[in-house]
C-alpha cells in the first residue's frame, strides 16, 4: 500500500492504535517475547465520495488477525473470524466514519475510513398555484438528503438558516421576493448542493375581500351554535375579525383563504378588515338570533284505528318557519305551515313524529303513537257495584279506537244517554243510569265499533240490594315507607229502611278488628301506623239487621327503607396512562334501583351514571372498575319500592405514594 498515491482526504484511513504486544521495544532494550499484534494492511472505501442515495464498498486487508469487527459508531456492522480480508457494501445517508478492529493473540489494532456523502435537494416547491403579490407569505417546503446544514434564500439577499430538526424535511412561510426566486443550500462540510424554485410575483394592490360569509346565518336565542366564518381575500398581508365588537385572534389563520368556527349565542355583526401597504377593504355579515321553536299542540283524537283508516293530525307551533311530519321515521309531509291539519292513513302500528324547525335549523319534536286493530276496551266499570233500588249509578269507560260507542241496559236496549260518536268521549267518558227497582244482579253491556272490524264488548254487573252500601272505601297513601301512617276513609248509604250500618274494619295480618267506636258510619276516617313491611289488605264490612251485608277491600304496600354501602379496593397505578385502577364494591338492602355516579368538584352529578340497575340479582351486591387520575368522589344512590332515596358518598384520594378513603353520608 503506497500512501503517497492517495488523495489528501483519505489520510484518515490509518492505524490509530495497537496493543503493547504489537509494538517495538525501545532502542537498547530487549524485545518482549510473545505473538505479534495483528496488522491492518489496508482499509479503504471505493469510491470514497458518493451522492446521497448511493453506495460504496469498504475494503480491508489484515495480517495476523483472528477476528475482524466493522462498526459505524456504536453499531456493529460485521463481526467475523473468517474474513481477515474482505469487502462490505454500505449506503450512508450522511458523511460517516467507519471503524475496523482487528484482534488476535497479540492484541488489537484499529483503523478508520471516512465515506463522504454529497448532499442533495430532493424536493423544493411552493404552495403558489398562481401569481402572488410581492411580500405575500408563500409556503416553501423541501426534502433533502445527506445535509448537515440548510439555508433558504429568498430573493437575492435574504438568508434564513433552517433548524437541525427540519433539515431532512420541512416547510416555512416566507414573504415572496421581488424576483420570485427561492434557493435552498444544502451543505455537508465542504460539499454543497443547491436548488431553486420560482413563483410569478407582482407589485401589491389594495386588498379585495371576495367572499365573507357565516354558516349558519341564524342561531337559536339562549342556545347558540358553532358558526363557521369563512373568507376569501386577495392581496392582503393582514386581516382582522370582530364579532359583536370583540376582536378574534387570527394569528394562526391564513389572510388569503381560511375559516374559523366560533360559538355565537346572540345577534352579532361580524366585521372583516383586510389590509396591506396599499390600502384596506372591509365587509360585514349579520348572524341573527331567532326564538327557539315550540310545539304548542300536536293532537290526534285517535289512538287506535282499523287498517287503512285515516288518522287526523292537528298542530300549532310558535317560533317556527316549517313543519315536517314523519311516520316511523319516514317523511310523509315536509315544509308545512307552522299551524295546520293533516289526514294520513295507517296500515300497521306506527308513530307520527312532528318536527317544528326555526330559521336556525333547530327543531322541537313530539310524537303520537297509533295502534292498528279493532277497538280495545281498557276499562268498563261502575262506582256502585252494589246499589239500592232506583238510585243513580255511574258507568265509566276507557277505550282505544272505535268510532261509535253505546251501552245496552239489562233488557238489551241501547241507553240514549250512554251513546256517542265523539272520539274524545269514546276514548274516556261516563254516563249515569238508575238502578233497577227490584233486588237482583243486572248486566250492562258496553259496545264499541269502528265500522270495519267486529264490535267489541264488555260487561259490568250491578247488584241491587236491600241492605246498606259502601259508596267509597279508600286507603291513602297506597304506598309508604315502614313506620308511616295511612288514612282509611269511607262513605256508606243506609239500607232500604233508612238504617245506617254497623261497621267492622280488619286487615289480612291477623290483627284484631280495629276500634271504630265514635266513628260516623255514614262517612269518616281513621289513621293507622303500619309497623311491618309488606302488603296490607283492609276489609270494611257494613251490615244492618235482616238485610244483605256489604263489604269492600282496599290495599296498601309498606316498604322497608333502602340502604347501601360503597367500598374502594386497593388502587393499581398505570404509569403509562397516568391513572389509577380501583374496584368499587357495593352492597344494598331493600333496594329496587341502584345508581353509582361520579361527582364534579362542586358536588354535582357528572354526566351519566357509571352503573345503574334494577335487576334483583345485581342489586344485592356487585362491583365495578373506575379509573381516576386525581382525587374523586363517587356516590351510591338507591331507592326502595316507594321511591325513597338513600345515598352515600365515597371520596378517593389518589397520590404517588398512598391512597386514603373517606366516607361521608349525606
């Protein structure tokens, strides 16, 4: 190897170390015994200078080496005992020094070689698609390879150094120069590559606002809406936007074409001002707040109709511009007036939905469900199942569907006062008749028809008696908590001889008959404390001598108070996501509903419940996982069958070293 024939830059490919075993002894001393250190005869790169993206061959020759290692910094490229002489292909992306270490019984020897990479500008472009104004920001973007330094020149003189983090790929907003030329200088040591890109530039004119609009142009008073404000401006170096005289920050927005979304809750004037050194332009836009739509009436007199029967709909709204009506999510009429009527047939069960829209596009909605089928008699009864002869008796009904209703007396003759074709009266109504004049049981038949399907009937029996009657027997409330009280009240009528009855009150719990001494048999009440949970059925008996006695029943349900306990388990911290995983366990007693909530810092319920159930199997006990990132408060809320609530709060303190739990009943 003749070093004098190598270029000057190749001087780094030299030996720079060896073990003492491979060194000569100082002059006059005795040479040391033992094997000689290995020798690196040659380490070179062919070629030593490549363009970015190219490759070169590392060539080495050694003498006395049992092992060879080739490294690039801390990275080992080759580690072999079978290649004392060899070739290795590399493709560095930047000028790189490679190190060769030869080792043997006599020690180690090292050498290095530098492969220089000529940088390259792979891409240089701008976002300009047409002529730009001198001084207008232009986005210049680039990609390079093999560069250690990068400089962007705009025009003839302005130089902008590029940070190291953006050398490989990046972009920069730069004012358009007079000559419209941008040049990128990529350097690696003494090596350099350049590339230029040009835009068509012209002198600046006063700006022009070509487009300024807001969508939507209407918002609902008190609710507001996100409003998108868009603009298209030519030749502006700066724009400013005011909403109801409040300046909006547009520092990160393009002065040429951009948009911004802002919440607007009231009528607001938007003002856009575009400026440059040559002048200014201004445009305004009004966003108007309009009332929220309300549905004052959405009515149909029908709830049940035969197949293909028309349904009559009527509506009244305020604050609306149009109304749409849907049947089972399919539109059947749109752009209707704020008040009106509509007739539409139905074939199957369905739901009519009315939507009333205001100018902001917000709508109010109501539904009315229609069942298809023959009329359905939901209730037919009387206020006096037992009545004295020739006394007034009220017959009452509730019906779904039908267009004609009548009641037949015990002789199967229609009662004129109990016949109607009025749809609201068919749905729910009553009429009064006189009980027959002789003792016995008498049947009254309710008939409902729709003119299409079969007539539907129901029967109620009135018993004409000679004894006293119980006109009213009530227990209030019918549902209460354990330890509460009920009021039992009654009204009776005397027997045919004018005698008031003797009353007897008892329950189904095996208690002795309640003392009614001093109570008025014609009408009175008694208050009782109920001390055991469960159902109570009270029976009132009324009798006079030698007449038929009367009796009536009324019920009440007593519920034990609900209770719940909430306990937190041991926390497990997740260092990746920065939160704790905690198991919350609960137990309940006498609960029919359960909810577990998280509270906000002000103690309000946050969002939706974390867990809710009415399943008896889940109510007794259970658990769930929560993931607090900071101290949090959780609330267990239970109710009994009477709707009485019980709640308990659990505060979970989380920290890097400990978890403390404090429970406070509210």
